[in-house]
């Protein structure tokens, strides 16, 4: 797989390590591993850094001087993009969508939002459900009017160029798997704006790698999410010249979303505490908490066989925990008081 023809800016520390979660493996009767894409190196890490290597590379190749992007208020993508732009010497402007109702008065100054400001990215808030493409175009016009050269990065960095980062990650994972002498039968990833899921699926397909890749949806039902991933894999396959997947070959679980995007649920809180207390591993409330809960659910219901080698893609996001501090503290206290019991 030759990605060298695509412009790329070095931002990440790669390869990210793969570690075994020894304690949770024993508790759940499987061999559980985690690929530490929460440690991609830039600005606290996370999956968007891999995408941004190609997206920022493309922006620079096109002569842009200002990145424009979009996300929910506590977007990890916006935080990583703001940092990537700073490192690459570009300006950045972000539109933040008030996608969910929250009752934490600090929600818009803590976690990722604090870091957006720290990295020097001005943010403009819009209401939930706003036409985000139109809102980004307003920023484009502002930048152009001031004589700048804008470059739009879509939400989550999920387009063909961003997905190249996860095709590369698929190749990296396969190499590591060979070096370790461990075949991961199951690979679990959060499926959101879908570039990560689609990039991995495309990478495995292009390299003819046999592993079951399961996306845990954190926003919409399985059917529309599968279509979203498939559209992206189809697009990558046609550009790169390999045979795409069928809809049935794309696996998405919808049972861990809870009430919706960015709304913490019991299973995610449980997963966050289990990972923290047994492995010292920090998950996040919006993505990886739910995805990890999905992995545990699939082990508990027998979809993932006892003794199998399972790789969890840790896509980052821990700064958002601070925007959910009240709910998390309540939950932690309930465990410590014995009101809630967790484990396998
Ligand atoms: C953006 C994000 C995801 C989802 O990745 P997509 O490519 O948007 O599907 C998962 N985890 C974290 C922490 C993220 O910030």
C-alpha cells in the first residue's frame, strides 16, 4: 500500500504501542490488548492526529494559511486540529456546535474548550442542528475577505484524505501483530464521524488482512452508520483501486449509545472505572467509554470467544472527562459507598 504520493506533515509519534491489559484479560477470560492511539503525541494525543498528518499536509501543499473546522463543543478533533495548526504555523478557526444540553456551567471553559483557546484558535458557537457546512463557509468568506487562504477540514477530519491516516494505522497494526506473534481475531473501534472505522476497514481490505473489525456506534443506529462507513470505504477503494466491502461485511453495534451523542450512560461509566481501576487506563465519556463498554458487552454475550485475542483501538479523548466531572464523581462515590457494584 503506497501512501507516499500523498502530502504528509509529521505530527504523531508512530508507531503507537500495543499493550496487553493483563488484569482485565484475567477478569474477562480473554487476551485483551489496547493500541495506544490516545498517545499519538501531539496535544494529549488521540486519533485525529493521524488524520491531520495527511490533512495538514494537503492544506500546506495547497498553499492554505488558515484551517477551518467544526465539532461539538467538547470536540477532541477541534483540540487536535488547533494544536496541529499551531505546530504547522497555520492559523485555525473553529465552529463549535452546542449539540447537547448540559447543566455544567463550566462545560464551555473546561476540557477541550480550554485547550482550543490555549492553542490560539478562535471559536464561534452555533446552536444544535445548525447547518455546519454553511457555518464553515461563513468562516471561509471572513478569511478570504481578510486576504487569507482557507482550508476546510470536515468534522472529525473524516474524508478521504483523513482516512489515509487510518489506512496507515491498519498497516502499522498488521506489522506489530506479526512482530508480536499475536493475531488479533477481534479489533474494536469507536465509530463516530467514521473516518477511523472506514480507514481501518479499507486498510485491512487493501492488505487482505483477516480480522473481525467491529465499530461501536456512539451517535446513530447501526444501519445508517454502516452506510456511512461503506460510502467512505467505497470512495477510498475506488480512488486506491481495490475491491470494496459489502454492507454485510461492515459491523456496527448500536447498543451502547445510550440516550445519544455525548450523553453519559451506565455502561460507559462502568467501563471507564474498570479501565482506570484495573489498568490505570483513562477512557473518555463520549467515545472510548462507550466503545470499551461495547467490547466488554460482546465478551459477556459470547460474540467474542473466551481466550480470543482482542485489540481495542484507544482513540483518546480523556480531556472531555473534566466536562463530565459531576456525573463521574457521583458514580465513583456510589461505587465507593457500595451502592453500585461493578465487574465482570
Ligand atoms: C473523533 C473521535 C472518535 C471517533 O472517530 P471517527 O473517525 O470520528 O469515527 C473516537 N474517539 C475519540 C476520542 C474521538 O475524539
